[in-house]
């Protein structure tokens, strides 16, 4: 028995004989020693082989390897070839029995196939190869050799409305984008890529003012195409404005009509559909910057308007009145009220009563002209100084903080029980006069929200309308007593702003239901 910790002479001899036989078995194999290359035992299981391969592949990857470039490449091929055999049970059996030469002699897929070589090439270089790949022996080292694809390599979209995206341009415009792009990935030696050129150029010409349209020649820009996971040609991708969002894939027949529909449906839309007076009032109340309204016969915002809504997001509010009748026979309610030609654009005064047009757009209906016009209105608005606001005190605004429990600003609230043009005009005048003061002017319909009367202890009053000064954070208020005319309301607001006296009345509830 040789179970003791110290081996006797016979046991030591037996051990050495076993090791010698094992080494001899290895030496009898013809060709490379795959187990030695991966630094694993012949008894290693699949998990151990995989772990060893990952470590070795990383060690000789060009991003990590400190050796000569050709040496790194040769070592990487060795490691990948060893793993490809030892990870396959059938190939491993043949290799264990006959060695590398047994594989080459037809005993189960000797050498690297074209696809296996391509896969190894992609992993090593991080890009698509130019044509087929062979692994050849140069000076005793295994190297990749790209055979090159036949046919033309030159860009096919130069000097068109399609932007050819090359190298750093692709990285800047696509990887670091801040606006949407449609990109065609193609190969100039691919028949289908060449066949759709005319349709893609026609689409780009139609959408050149609304959308960025690009193309990538995957014979020349293999790294960009590999990074976008492009394997079939031609391939179309929509890259959204958010650079961290994944691209969307176009599926269907590539022609100008289909691409136009896809682009129109995919373009981001920051405009608001407005179909009646109630929607118009809410849109105007929420407007940020100039309120610009398009009347169109389309059912949704057209591409030009979507593009403008993205460009002016946060600086101007764009609305759309859809399904207008160009003939003027079957006009929509708002089309009838404003009597605007279709397509037509107007700018509304958000503070004035609904129906007052601040300005008509009387120029060519082109994106660059509209862009300049909207820019002008924004500049004029800034030059005019702070803008007055007079908005509905809605549940959404209350929950967003306007005149809510944590709002430290002074609020003036008109509680109305129906339409009263004279009082509305007086309150709008107040909003305009005090637009630079730290206060908010809002209104609420007590017929729709009768609980407001109870909250402000007004349910027993004979009056129908009320004007209230309210400090929401303190939960205290003061009710105007007298006529709801501009002079009377102006005097009340002025006294509240300048007297500094505390409000005596206290809100009856901590949370207001609107």
C-alpha cells in the first residue's frame, strides 16, 4: 500500500512510472497540445475548460496583451482553436485518441471552418472581417488573413441628401447623438443595397428638413457596423434622440413611401392635439412660451410640426387642430371659430379670452421659415419681460404644488359659478398688471368643485362669485368684500401686497379637493 504521507521506494517508482506513461501518451499525439495551451488537466470538465479559455482569451486580447501584436494574435488563435476542440465532446474524443493531426485528416472537423475563423476574428478585432477569413501559418505563427470581398467598395451616397457616416463622424453623430437619426447600413457590392439606393435618396430628399438621414458603408466602416450588430444588408435603424436608448429596426419593403410612413410614425411629437374650446383652454393654461397653433387636414401632427415641436420643446408650446377641411365645407369647430386657411398657423395670446389671435403666420409653409418666425416670437416675448399668467386651479396643478400646502407664494383665487365676461376681463387685467410680483393668479369653477366653498367657509354666502387672497402654506385667507370690478379688485390686491397684515380666516381642511 502506498497511502502513507511519505512514499517508500516502490511507491515512488510506481508514481514516476505513471507520470511517465501519461507524458508519453501526450507526446504520442501529433500536433499542438491543447491541454497545455489552456493550462488544464486532461481530466478537466467543460466548466474548467471554459473558465481557462476565458482567462487566456482575455490575456491575449489586443486590449490587454502587452506582447508584440503578431504574437498576441497567434496566441489568441491557439487558445481559441484549443477551446473549440476541447469544448466539443466528439472533437475532444478524436483529439485525445489521434491528436491534432487526427482532426485534420477528417476525423471530425479538422482545422477552422470559415465561420469559426470569422467568429474568432470578430472576437479578437471587434469588427466584421473583409470577406472570408483564413488562419494561416506565417513564420511558425498562426495569423488571421482576410481574403477581401469581391466588387466595389466606394460610398454610394456621396453628394446626395444622405449623410455618409464615417469613423469619428459616426461616433459623434450616432453614439453621442442629441437628435434622432435614420441610418441605412449597406454594402456597395450587395445587389439589394444598390437596388434601394434610389428609394432611400428620394426619402432623404423629402425628409431632409425634418430628420437626419444617414448611411454607413459597411465595407469601409466595419467597426461601426459591428457595433450596431449589423449582419444582413441593407439594414435600416432608427436611432432615437436619447443616445442610451436602443435603435429600432425597420422591417418591411424598403421604398420611399414605406420609409416615409415609418419615419412619420416614429418621430417624437411634443405638440398637443386640440379639438375643442375646453382642450384649447387647458393647452393655453399649460403653455410655456409662445402658444403656436397649426390647423391641418392630417389626423395627427405632420413630420414638419413634430420636428419643430422637438426643437422648441420647453421654449414654445405647439398645438395641432387635426382633421380640418381644406374645402371649408365641413369645418371643425375650431376651424370655424378661427376661420383659418388649411394648412395655417396662428399665435394665440394665452392671457386673453379664447379666440384672440396675437399673430397670423402669413409666409411660406416651410420649416426653416416657421423656425425663424417662432424664434422671433420667443425673442419678442423675452424682450417684453415677465409674462402674465391666469390659469385654472385644477387638481393636477394643486398636486403639482400650485397654491398647495407647501407653496409659500401668495395666491389670488377667483371662484366663479359660471361665465362672467366682465369679471374675467377684470381678473385678466389684474394678472397683467401684477405679472412681476411674487404671486399667482388662478381661477376655479365652484359649480364643478363645490367643496371649495366649504373649505373656505363660503357655503353660507348669497354671492355666486368670490375673490380670495390665500396663503397656502399657512392655510389662511382673506375674502374680498365688494364689487368684482377691476378698480375694486385692484385696490384689494394692492392692500394685501402692501399692508402685510395677517389673514384672520383659516382654511377648514388641510387638503383641498378639486
